[in-house]
C-alpha cells in the first residue's frame, strides 16, 4: 500500500498477515495531491499541490524524479496513456492538455481547452 502525507512524504506499507512494516520511499517537500500507478505497476506518478509531477519506480527504491514542473499554470492532474507506461497526459488549471514522453519529459502534443479547469 502506497500513500502520501501532507508534508510530501511517500510511504509504503508492507502488510503480511497481521503484521506490517512502514517504509519512507521519497520526500519531495511538497504536499502530494494524487498518486497514479502505470498499468503495469512499475512507475508511480506523484502530482503535488504546487503542480509539479514526479515519477517514482518502486522496484528501484530510489528517489522520486521531477518530471514536469509547473510553469505558467499548475498541473492539476496527470495519468498514464495506455497501453504501456511510456507516455502520460496532464491537464493544467488554465485548461491546457499535454501529452508527455516520460523518459525525457518531452512534450509531444498540446491542446488548449480555452477554459479553466478544476477538481470537483
């Protein structure tokens, strides 16, 4: 079980029978608003309240890597494009939808919705 705390810490709970172990996986120093696993569960996207997107690879047990940084508008949400886990789509609060190549954070495509976006 992965979860995040308000302080920007990503935790992993390993639950086995009636026992559990807690591990701190990453500390990104920004409150995390959402966690999204890739379809094959090899990559975890972390979206922060400040609009930054990080990737975390559980099998490598390394630090979270900053993928996308909020520029003129905060990233509101991100998710993987399936099949696979090479691409993700994001939406900003200003209504810009973008498709990203995850290996090098290249923006492949953009679409401006011409409307502000919010979470309901």
